[in-house]
């Protein structure tokens, strides 16, 4: 009964380093997405995917890359970390992208960039 | 304009009492979904309840119910018989029909504290 699994839970990076946040879901969901949560800014969409091989940008995509080679996995890559990317990152999936489909969230990754 | 407005930054309720968390929304799309999520201090986002724009009845899930007033564009969450474990941040969110990024748009949240 795993649902959406994110790793790691915590990460500290130095400015300029790169890393990949992993996300996997075992619910055969079509739609996957990455959000970041910042105090006073709420949750903002970074990138999303409506199926394997298809990705698109959300509200705040700069500095991040994604790919969706399988239905299950949707990794988020930070190309060159900046202090402004210090945040809590959530991966979320839903059965499809329709308005009645709830998003199911992973437990989050707390990232600090120094 | 804000798509989702939660006007109560913090709320207190006595254990075993009911509490209503307010949410108003703004959309011109006739097809949309409204969701409530709970975020405890441990940080995870937990889906609580869903209401579709075409649903005639208010949604209920255990102790959670959604007071949906479409004409007023409000979707208030009612928690009955509050428990200490209900203390958390609660987010109202909306998902509009495909055409946008199909994202959830979140409100700023209400911090609920249940008092013993």
C-alpha cells in the first residue's frame, strides 16, 4: 500500500550542486506533478506529466527538469542548486488530469541549499 | 484575483465540538472539483474530501463534511466531534477542467488547534 514514494526525505546541497529528487507511484496513475511549498507562498506547481513521455511546465519551472520514461516514475532534477530553491518539495499523482481526480501526495522532501 | 480564499489563518476548537473552516473560490469554469487536505506538523499532505461542481449533495467522509454553496462559491469544511489529532493545517484546493496545467490551486490554509 505504498502510494506515492519520495526520496530522500531531507537533503542539504551547496550552491551549484545538482541532484535528483525521486518519485514513484504504484497506483497506475496517469497524472504526476511536482509542487514546492514555501511559507507565505502556498504550494506552487513546478512541472507536471499527463502520461509517460509527456511533460510540461507549471508555474515555477525555472531551474528544474523532469522526465517521465515510465508511468510509475517522475524524477525532478535540480540542475544547479540556488538558495532560492530551499523549500519543501512534494510529488503528487492522480488517476487522470480531470477536475474530479484528487491528487495523492508523497511525504515531501525538505531541501536546504546553502 | 485569488482563486481560493481561506480567511481564517488560525482557529481554535474544544475537543468533541464541531468546527467549520471557511473556503471561497473563484472560477468561470462550469466543471471543477473542490478538495480539502490536512497537513499535520509531520508535513505530509492528506486528502480528506472531494466535492464536484455538478454534485447535488454535500460530500461526507466520516467526521468530515463539505458545506457546498455553489451560488455563493463557498466550500466550507465541517469537522464534527473534534479530536486532538485533528490539530493541523487545512488547505482548500480547486481543480478546474483540463485546458490549464490541470493543477490543484491551493488556498493559504487554516491552522486548526484542538484544545483538550
